[in-house]
């Protein structure tokens, strides 16, 4: 089983739609969770950290379910500029500084 | 501007040649990392360094070498022993530990191609 698993997509949604991605992780001792965004042929950029209580940043909402070991990202009112690959990232148990990256979920928002 | 720079943007390697990728940061971050990304795959850790003059192997260190003589710099050498070096190489850094929830910040990357 991969340490971090994501549905690769692609997700093709119309502008204004709500879309949700899930990610599962294998190590129950992991404590840090993030969503990164990666545009085509560019570096990953931090989108948001994921906290136990869930957190929201504008149109983006992240949730963590420790019992089921999954993380979700919800994007409301999708914009064309949201088209990118979204990477689920989890720290390795026992190492705050080593991260494991999922392969990413590709999102295309259509006009 | 504070940030992480990588050079060159594109690099071509001939068979049997060693090449060095540059990574510099002026964020005063202690930890630095090198990742490799292949198409359709997640990032894989090559080497990382938490302090000057110290570094550790990641998951795929074979065929690579690094040095950390200065806090700001963490160059990666792709040696001739790396048989499949064509990939997108990403350097990242993170600040000194505040425990968990540390994030890593990436440079723009170097694309290495084998001729």
C-alpha cells in the first residue's frame, strides 16, 4: 500500500462547480497534513495546512479524519484558475521534516 | 525578494558525465531538501540536510551526492552512476522546527535531460 494515495483524476468540472478530492494515508502516527497545488511544469506551492478541527480558506475547505486516515479538499465556486494538480502531503511518522507526497489529482475547470 | 532559486532551468547531460544542480535560499531556513519528480508520479526524496555540514540520504540517493557547506546553499550532483537521471528536480527548504505542521517551500525546479 502506498503511504499516500490519491485518485489521479482527471476531474473535469464546469466553472462554478463544487469539487472534492480525497486522499488516504497509511501511517496512523502521521501528524502533519497539507494540500499543495502544482501547475503544469511548475513547482508545488502550499495551498493550505490541514488541521484536526478542519479549516477553511476562502473557497477552499480541508478536513482531516484520523479514524479513517483520510484528508479531503473541497473547492467551491470553481474558477478557471483552479485548474492544476493537487498534491496531498503527509509527514512521515517520527519525522516532522520528512514529507511524503501523493501523486496528485488533476483538476481542469472548464468555461 | 526572499525565496529559493534553482539553476539552470534546463540541463543536458551526456552519457558518463556528472552534472551539478544549484539551489540557493535566502529565507534563513535551516533544512533543505532535494526531490525528483517523474511524469505522473509523486515527489521522491533524494537527500536532505537539517544543518550545515550534515545531510542524510532519502529514498533514492543512489547515483546522487550533495554538500551543505553554507546554510544558503545545497547543491546536488547527479553522477554517472545514476542510470536514469531524466526528471524534474525540485529543491525545497523549511524553517527550524516548530514541531509538526512545518511546511516546505520549493524552488522553480531544474529539468534534466540526457542526450
